[in-house]
C-alpha cells in the first residue's frame, strides 16, 4: 500500500518529475500564470507555496534553499523582494487553480494556475462603493424638484404673455418710403404744370404795376 507518500508520480521518473516542476515553477514566477493539466496544476501549487514561504522568511538560508529549486537568480531576487508586500497578510493558499476545459487532441482537462494577489477584494469593494455612490448622486440630482414660482411672479409672467408684442418698424425713422415709378412720373408732371401756371400770373401782376 502507498501510505505516507505525498505527491503524484505522473508516470515519470523522479529526476524527470523534479526537473519538470522546477521549470514550471520558474515559468509561474516569471509570467504570473501558466496553463497545464489539472493533475500537474494541483501538484504545482505545493512547489509554488513552498517557494513563497521561503521568500517571506527572507534570510540567507531560505534564499539558498529557493535557489536549489529555481535556478534563475533574477527570478529569486524579485520573488524575495515582492513576497512580503504581495503575500505578507496571507498564511497560505498563495495560488489558485481555475479549470478551463478540455485540451484539443487528447481531451485532457486543462487548468490555469495563477497567484492570488492580496488586496483584490478590497479594490473591488472600493470600486463597487464608488459606483454605488455615483449612482446615488445621479439619482439625487434627477430627483431634485424644481422650485415653484411665487404668486407675484406667476402674475407678472401671465401679464407679459397676454400683452401683444409691439410691431417693429419696418423702416428706420426719417427714411422716406420709395415712390413707385408711375406715381413718381405723375408727381413730376403736376409740378411742371404748377410751375407753368405760376409764371404767367407773375407777368400779369408786373404789367399791372407798370
């Protein structure tokens, strides 16, 4: 019986299995998430959680233990710098496994392994609270009733509406209206006739005086 033997063999030798999980953990710390089969994803969580626990401890011995698994010094250095900020408030469960579906070809169940970032819930709650506040402000602005006019203002408005609008002058003051052409000709003829009549009257008066 297989008692007290943790981990999955995955139909691989020990050296092959360890090398595979070293590479997977390194890729997980570099990219933040990787896609693999369900069984490998569940086994990978054990390796990733152990590395983060060492990074939170932060001493020299923990750094050397992490370098024994993750062979990239830059990845380990970045992990030890950010571990206390990202995972300082959590006591475990630093990764999550999200099932995606089936893989094309052999229909193997595939999952996504990613880190659980602290502060996600707080940020979401803050965003929801801000959205709710904005909605309340909009409702309040829409629900504000218009101020009713006083009776005096209503009377003045009614009188102004009853009064007819004054006719605007069609032409400026002091400007003579243009006379139509036939009327202008008649006026000029009448002026000439009156001038002719006035001329002989003056001559008769002059003769009488003489």
